[in-house]
C-alpha cells in the first residue's frame, strides 16, 4: 500500500490496548477517505483507477465500471466553481 | 491559509443525524479543507452499541445555532465560512441521496478522531452554501461533543 493519507485514532476502553489506529486512503474521484488494510493487494482494495493511477472508493469504482469515466475531484470542483461564478454573475447583473 | 477550530455540541433533546456543519459563505465562498475531526459521545452512560459517524457533503444549512469558528492563530482574520451546531432539524442533502466522504462505526463508549496527512484534506468547492457536515448515519438523541479543524 502507498503511504497513508489519513488516520483514524479510536480510543475505546474495551479494546485490548485501549485504542486503535487505522490508516485511510483518499479517493481521487470524490475526495473522500476510506480505511484500508496495510499491504493489501490492490486488486482486493475497493477500486483502482488505471487512468489517474490512484485508489478510488467502492462507490466511485462502481460508477467507473458503468461509465468508464475518470473525473478527479479537483477537476469536478473547478467545474462546479465555474458554474457557481456564472450563476452569481447572472444574478448580480439581472 | 488560516485554520479554524469549530467546537460543537449536540443535545439529547434533539433527535437528529447532523452534529455540526461548515458551509462556504453564500456571497464570498472559499474552499474549505477539513484537516481534523474529533467526536465523542458525552452522555453520562454511553450505550454499548455501535454508532456510525459519517462526514457528508451538504448543499444547504440545517436548522440550528450559528457558531463562530475560532482561529488557531489569534492573529488570523475571522472566518468567512458559516458553521452551525445544536442542530434541531437536518438538512435534506444530509439525509436524502447524500455524498458520503467518510464513514466509521465505533462503539458508543469510544471516541473517534480522524486526521488528514498534509495535502490529503477533504476539500469542498468554493461554491455558495456548499460544505461538509459531521453526523451519524441514524438519528440519535444522545449527547455528543467534538471539534473540527478547517482551513479556509
């Protein structure tokens, strides 16, 4: 597995050492984080995008299976911001 | 970019899913980056059952009480984004067809903290009234407290 992109720190008095740390990976398609087991085979992971070469979450993997489309979250945000700027400009100028 | 702490509370009298939300300002929206989230059940006797914490993207404000995000560095400007806690009614975008960016089930007596590695924060677009909300996947009348660290 590549380096962790986030961590869960769970403090639970019922766990053997009083807590648990779990690494997370970020999905490049939706920007979300999901837990991943260290050294897991990528084919057993939720999903992997061969176009942007990054792990993706199960929901985005299912969508990619259906559409075949790679839409990184950064590009999606830029598109949304562009639409929002246009909408606000139209509202401002009537 | 300045970072802000959003410390929140949920009361036991409210039967809701959302615990706290942070939304880009409607007139001067900016991107929000979630660095750190901490949440714990603070009921006197938390139930020994699973509670599923989720972070979802929201496109509107829930019914609740506004709170002022506190700059981590007191010299930084006041936050532009809007935050709410003590939520009494969830926003529909949290409940119906939500876009979930994180889900972690933990025992009711456990506390959960999530931190992002640098450059891997959960980011929201700079569009009016769009943001993130931390909550539970099911309605709850329990008491919760926690805080978010958000960069704007």
